[in-house]
């Protein structure tokens, strides 16, 4: 459910016509709905309101500080994977005590920054990382709160490019080593093991893998406690899928997912942490582009638009399908078009055979479900300016990241003297 709609006079983001935003800001651009972000966060948070639980938004999904601030004010924490994301989360006002730090190869500098900030938890993914964090924390005279990321060897049934919980994926420590490494963490200076974490993949469309992973890691909590260890935190990661295409089978509802996790962990007496990204941000964003021209290529109709794969790379990278909405209210017989961008690559193709009613230059098209892993994966390939972001809230909108000028884009580059 989102707050984008098609009305008699065109597409709206909440109460603002898309056309008004596109005219003011230019295209391509991302548009987010504050009401949708709030709604998605609140639905999940509500399911855990009687638990000691933290919803740590996966910053990588949509990292604009306006969005982080909006979620942080509602109580969200942040799941970060870099020093840059730590900087963003703190800048957005998310307290360090609500920050968990994931990632397989944190650098010394990143560890130091997180230790100095006083984050809630380092999610540690290997024996080598335990040793590294121990050394860095000891040198600073600090103690790092640690959760061991275990690989539960659960196949989440999602695309292999975004699966993380099978035993040969690069993430986490093997399940069989978890006991030994928890003991090691307890023995090493500068570390305080406080829990376990799992994350089995992204865009997962059934609750069964979550249930299996929670059961496996829950068993580990019990056995570690039997050995005398303290296990106070359990982080079950993110990964619930969302509907990208109306025709596709609907993923589980957030409430069913939450009920499953609640059931699986009810008796564990732990502080529960979740790291949802896509679930909160995905349907809260549109990628909006304008048709530049049309072209008939040996019988294939192309609508060539001003947005490109550097702005929204998911179709090129994962074969992802984002539903297209036309701004012009549909009348007459549609003509099927491939929608492609101006970048010089054949994979700069957003969608094939889309029935379009209005294909004149300047017509706006909006790709749905672009809030998560959209703007954050944009680049300046082909020296195209980084795509701007706009946040709509009711009847007003704010440009929360403006389009850089060419001068700004080149400002970090230098031509050496005398060469
Ligand atoms: N926690 C960890 C440790 C993760 O690695 C991820 C995502 C999340 C949480 C959030 O997962 P979510 O709830 O959003 O599924 N670029 C890809 C998705 C990559 C996901 C990476 N990890 C895409 O566009 O589909």
C-alpha cells in the first residue's frame, strides 16, 4: 500500500501532482512519500510494541538523511554497513545506541568511529574480524558490544544475487563454529559478546525461511546460555520481499512475518532487533522520467526516456521489473513499447512491451517500487548528474537532494601540472 495515485488529471504523490514536481525539479528524479514511509515503519513497529524490540532501518536501502530523520523520529534505529552510513545516521539524529554495524570487512577507521560514537552492536562475521575488533577496541580503551553473525544455512529461495544465508555465501560464520567463536569473543580483550544475528537474503517471498533461521539461531541462544554465556540480543536481519508486479504472487504481509518472528522468539527473553530496508522504503518511492523521443526499430517501438540505468540500475543488474505508470490518463488503444534510456549500453533498458497510451515527447512515466535500492545505487556513469530526490508530505514537497551542476561533478578532479 502506498500513497501514489492516478487521478483524472494525472499521477499524484500524496496530494501533489507529479507534473508539478517534475516541472520544478526537472527529470529524471526520485519522489518519496513521507506518509508511505511512516505507514510502513508503523505497521511493523506496532507488531513488536509489547516486546523489547528495535527496528534498525537498513540504511543501504534508502540513505537520504531526510528519510533517516523521518524514521529516526519515530523510534527507528539504523543498520549500517560503512563509516559513511554511520556518519549519515548520526547526522540524521539517530542515536548511536540504536545503531548496529553489519558488514564482512569493516576497516580500522570504521571500527574506531563506531566505537567512539558508542553504537549498540557490531555484527561480526568472522574469526579474523573478532581479532581485528578486539585489537582496535583495546587500543582505544573501549569495549565493543558484539553479536556474532551466524550463517544458518537456510536457502531463502530468492535470487542468488541477493541471497546471503546459504553455507557457501560469504556472510557470517559457519553454524558449527558459532559456539567456539562466541567463547573466543568472551575471552578476547575489548569485546563483550551480547548476542547473535542472522540475515538470510533479500526480497524473500515466504515466511518459512525466516521461521527456519529463527528456530536455528534460537536453539543456539539456548545452548550458549547453557554454557554460561550471556545472550541478551537477537538480530534477525531484514529481507522480507515486497510486491513489484501486480501479476506476481504476493509476498507475505508484514503482520504475518512479524507474527512468525514473534512466535519463534517468544520464549527467548532477548532484545529483538530487525533490519528491514526494502519493506519500509521500496513502495515509498517512484522513479520519474520523461519521454525524449520514440523510435521504431525494425518493428519494435522504443520510448526513449531521459532516465537511465545509472539512475535506476535494478533492471540492468538483476533483471528487476518495476511497474510503469503513465501520467497522462490512459485513453485509446495502447501501443507496446520498450522503455530505454540514453546510456550507451544495451542493458539500459527498463522494461519491454509496456502498453503506453501517450508516447509524445515530454510525457512523464513513473516506475513504481523504486524507493529501495534505487537512488542509493545511482552513479554518474556517462557523466550524468546524480539523480535528485524529492520528499512529498501531504500537499508540499521538498528537494532533499538536488541535482549537482557539471561544475560540482568535476570539482574533485584535477589535471596534473606539467604533463
Ligand atoms: N541486513 C543486512 C545485513 C543486509 O545485508 C541487508 C541487505 C539488509 C539487512 C536489508 O535487507 P532488505 O530488508 O532490504 O531486504 N541491491 C539489491 C538488494 C541488496 C540487499 C543487500 N542486503 C536490490 O536492489 O534488490
